[in-house]
C-alpha cells in the first residue's frame, strides 16, 4: 500500500512499520524509541534477534541523543558524507533500546540521502530500519520488491528506484582503529582522505563475528545458482533457462536474459538485486557472471564484488 510522507510519519509515530526509500536500498522503518514497534520489524522480516539494526537520523542533533558523538572522527565523517551511504558505529547512549543493538554497547547510525525519508525522520524522529526484504531475499531497490516480499497491507513510501542499489558502507568507530565492517559506495580511500588515517578492513580471520554480527548470516543466494563464467569469450550459446551478466565483453546476441553493463559498474551495482529477483521470478537455473579482471578499476567495485562473491554457489 503506497502512502505519502505525512501518512508515513503518522503511522511511525503510532507504532507501525513503514517501508521507506533510501539512496542504497529500501528500509523497513519503525520508531527507534518504541520497543514494540521495533519488535514488529524482527517479526515481519523473520530476522534473528542477534543481528542489530541501523538507526536512521535526519540531523546530527538526533545523532547526539543516540550515541557518543564526541568521537574525534565523527564530525569530519558526518560533514563529508552525510546525508549519504555511510553508516557509523559508535558507543551508544544508555537510552538506545537493546533490541536495536542486539545487546551490544555500540549503535550504528546513518543519515540517508533521500528527501522523502529525511522528511519522515524529521517529523517522526529516528527510525530503526534494516533493508526491507524478508530475511534470505535480496535487498529491495524498487517499491515493488518490497510488496513482492510482504503483504500489500504494508505501507510503502514510493521513492522510485534506488540510485546506488547496494547497502551502505559500515564503518566501526568504536575501537582503536576505524574498521570497515561492510564495503559500500563510500570507499576506504575516500574515508582515509577525510580522516588522514588508515582504516582496517574486517575479514573472516579477524574477530569478525563479534564486530559485525550481520556477516555471520548466510547472505542471500538466489534460487538460481550464481556462477562465475568459466570462459567468458563471446559465447554463441546462451541457454534460455539462465541469466548471463557481462561487463567488459559485448555478446553478439540480443536476448533479454543476456545483459551487458559495458564497463558501467555503477549501473551494474544499481541493477544487481533487481536482476537476481528477475532470475528467481523466471525460475532460472543459473546466473553466469563474467569475472572481474584484476585491472578493472571503479570505486563501487569492492562493494559490488563483495555482494556477488557472497551469492556465488561453491
Ligand atoms: O544501506 C543500508 O545500510 C540499508 C538502508 C536501509 O539504510 N540498511 C541495511 O540494513 O543494509 P541491514 O540491517 O540489512 O544491515 C545492517 C548491517 C548488518 O550487517 C548489521 O549486523 C550491522 O549493519 N550493524 C548494525 N548495528 C551494528 C553494530 N552496533 N555493530 C556492528 N554492526 C552493526
Ligand atoms: Mg539486509
């Protein structure tokens, strides 16, 4: 059910859950100060209780009510990248609900770059919001993805197609060294330029399970098995029961199951989850993706590669 910004704010204030657009993916939002409302998000998504939620804010005053924003790097990063696709993990204030942080002593904050959602949050206050997909489905990048996953009774603010298409960069500022827990559109290099300091990248051999609870859950895998193309030469044969995604090679065919991003990795990232959902709707058996050559350079690439790698079948 599509609702406008005013209705969405009213619903959130009265303890309901509403799907809101952001520049990355749609979020499933509830009043961050209402434990019953936030519990509804976990129930709707069937999300494990030990996977914490990002709190979305509309200004830094709201951030101060939730986290210790005296951190030396916080203002620099917020100034440079908010509103935008960067989530900052900070020591939390006592009033932040345990259900949001899954009992951690930190809270993840983000100011999304979407005018409709910023209006809702200004009006209704900070909202806890994970991606608005049922757990185990790809993040939604269009309003119809949200209604595909949930009952049509769920209120959705229509913000059109998301411009980035993959989830925000998550940067943990709560330890000694700033650490990227999840790569996104904002790169390590961009962050290092602003803070004049090196950042770490979380990896499975580090203490990842403690630091980045979300990464312990198996990422969405389409029903189709995702494979790297083994010989991505200009194929003549494209099976009709599979989806083929190219980005450097131009296939000599015009079939709607053969997609070519022609070096436009921003467009590839924007379309990835939409293509996965399309392949599932068409009951594709495989999704073949052209491997990324080592020489490929694009700021979105680390994040795109991360999402593709996590969906590839072994
Ligand atoms: O772009 C995005 O970030 C989207 C839009 C809706 O804002 N949201 C999103 O939320 O991707 P979600 O819940 O699907 O992913 C949030 C990630 C999870 O991996 C979670 O574990 C991590 O952020 N996270 C949340 N709070 C945390 C905390 N206190 N410490 C470490 N990681 C945290
Ligand atoms: Mg998610």
